[in-house]
């Protein structure tokens, strides 16, 4: 069987049903829970027989989600780290949030990096701690899901090493890798250590043990294999040793990185960008290794013949060689819903999946 599980974007929700994603949505856990329950019901009514959910893209897992979950600090991980370092949150009613500012842009030596001991005393962390403690004390009926987690599976989630350094330092980090590689390593080592510190802290406070870690290396495909091996792999290895099995995500065409990615210790899942070669992954990791894949967004767009997404599915299934596979996509405003649902229907027609909702 092949798993397929989709999610809906905030842009699609706003355009389709007028849902608002302001600062209260992100910073008030009970308000967010109430809004999410309304969104869950809307999505369920819109797609009653398909596993399409209100979930953070590619991070949440339907089998580990419950209606009594209250998400505290449910903000993208590199945004939390950026805010701790001095960036400001930017919230938008009709799309995903972001941050303004690059707090490590001026770092020129190791000593400029903040002390890790100061992170847990930051006002944002103390505020999130207070929300967790308040929920535990006043709402025993709710299950607190703390920052860096999105469901009760215990899978921690972070942005990848260079993806985070780009957010914190700007594109100057790419020049630093060439002109001052030791400083780039210092920054990346600090990022990995900061994530580990925060994840362990929130895990213990909420009583949600860490079981594994998702590393979203969205920008890694811009690097050569040698640079990836030098500036990313050692720190993902550290995360794997400290936090558990690794789910490594790489956006976009990543064939030039696949062999290097397989060097990662404790690698449990490769979550590939569209058009990356499943055949190559299978040749390196075998037919029992778990692969997650997303359809190319250009095939999901309006005015694209449905036959093209089915051609992609044929090739994907052929290249997969009957290994364990999960297909996921994030429904955006410009997508053709019929093309998305065609993947579900074709898989069910072939007896490879069952279209049913888990909640």
C-alpha cells in the first residue's frame, strides 16, 4: 500500500473560506485551537472522502492528531530562533507568517554569536513556557503540543542547517562558506546546538518525549554535493545522535545531493523535492527504505491537463520499485483541485491505497 496525505495552505483557506491568520492565531493557543477546529470541520466537509487535512505543510501526521491538541508556539522553527535573536514576527491574514530582520547578518567571528545559556531566558521562551504551564494547570482535558512539535508523535521539527543560516544571516552565509569556512562552521554548529537546547527544553516541559527529528533543508539543493557534505551533513549527524532518527527533506531537484544525503547517520526517511530520482534513492538505500515525495507543483496548476499528473504518477510508481512510499502535497490557491484528487483516485483504482479520512 502507498500512503497519500495532503494538507491545505493558509492562502487556500483564506481565499476559499475567508479564514484569518493574524497574530492572535499564532500567539494565543486556545484561540488557535478553536479556529483550527472550525477549519478542520470545513476541510472535512469539503473533502469528505479524501485524506486532506488542515495541517502545517509536510510536518504534521494525521494518525497522530487529535481534537484535544492545543498547539503552543506553533510557528515555523527558524522563525522562533530568529525571533529569539532579535528578528520581528510578520503576521499576514491571508498567508503564512514570516520574520523581518537577519539577526546574525553582522556576525564576523565566533565570539559574536549569542551564548546558548541565554536562549532559555529570552522573553519569548519564557512566554511560551508560561502558556504551556497554564494549559497544563487549567486545561487537563487538553494535550499540549509544544514549540518544535506539531502532533503527539514526538517528532521534533526544525529547518535545515543552511536553510536556517540563510534566514538568520542572509545570503552572505554562502560567501562565508567560501571566504571564512571556519566561521560558517561556527554558525552552523551554533544553530544545531540551539535547536537541540530548545527542543529538549520544550519536550521536557510539555512531557512529550522526542522520538525523531524532521530536518527541512529547503535551501540545501543550492549547494554542491561537496559543500553539502562539509557544511550540512556533520550537523544533521549531530541532530540524529542527540534527538533520534532523521527525516531529511530536500526541496526541488536534488539528484546531485542524493548520494551525499545517504551519508547521514540514523537516516530513516528521505523526503524529496519534486523531480528528484526515486530510482537513484532506491539504488542507494534499497527497496525497504521509506521515501516521501511531493508531486511537481507545475503539474498541480490550473489549465494543466490531468494526463500530465497521471504520467508523473506512473513514473513515480515505476521508479519506486514497490518500496514504502508516501505522497504528500499542500493545496495552494492556484492549484487545480481535480489534478490533486486524480492522484488519490488513480492510486485507489489500482488498489494501492484506500481513500479515507483518519479524523
